[in-house]
């Protein structure tokens, strides 16, 4: 018995369905994907890291390569010269670790570290060096609204990329 990882080609946008189907059939599957925060709340929250591909660990002598050619949502194993290509175990492990880190980072938005009313410093852009008050995190691509003290005591709302603000250094 020789289990190896293989790349299986899926129908367009059906990677998740293929991975779920193979898992239900008792196969070991690796579906590399990223968790995303879409602007549209009804949009998909998972995006394939390798669109059109899923990895499966199988013994082709036991299952046969044709199983994957006729499987729902699949078009067959990735092959070179008619031979299914073996994906090294080390590559799969490295991909799993890499995607786990990426998905953990995506789950923690830079804006999540601020509380409403907290002082922040604008780090870059035309207002770099100014202090502001954190107001709220905005929907979409990591945007925040801060209140900039402008012309005396007036507070002007300003929308920025969350990477443009930081907590001011602790005063000594």
C-alpha cells in the first residue's frame, strides 16, 4: 500500500464541493483555501488558494486513477505523460502550515485592536504625524474612520486604511 498525494482538477468554482464529496467517500483531502471578508455580506467567505485544484491522498493501485476522472465535480488527476503526478508530502505540509498562518492573520484585522474613543496616531499619508480619535471600523477592505482634531476643537471624520493608524507610543 503506497499512499501519495495527488492534485485533482475540479470544475470551475467547484473545489469546495469536490473536497466535500471526496471526504464523504472516506478519502483524505486537502482543499487549500483562504478565508476572506467580502464587502458584500452574501458573497463567499472562502476563496480557493489554487483555483481549480484540490489535493487527495490515495493509493492508486487500490482505487484506480479512473475513479477521479468520473467523480462528480472533477475532471481527473493532474498527469504528465499520462502518469498521475505525485505531490511530495513535504509540500502539502508546508502549504497547510502556510495557509493556517494566512487564515489566522486574516481573522485578526488590524482595526480590531482599537476601541472607540481611543487615541491613535496617523502613521502615513497626508495626515502623517497627527493624532486622532478612533471612531469605528468600516465595512470593506480594512478601512477605519478616525476623528481628526482640526481647526481648534473641531473633530473631522477621516476614512483611512487600517494600516495607516497605530497606537501612539507610551509616554514616558
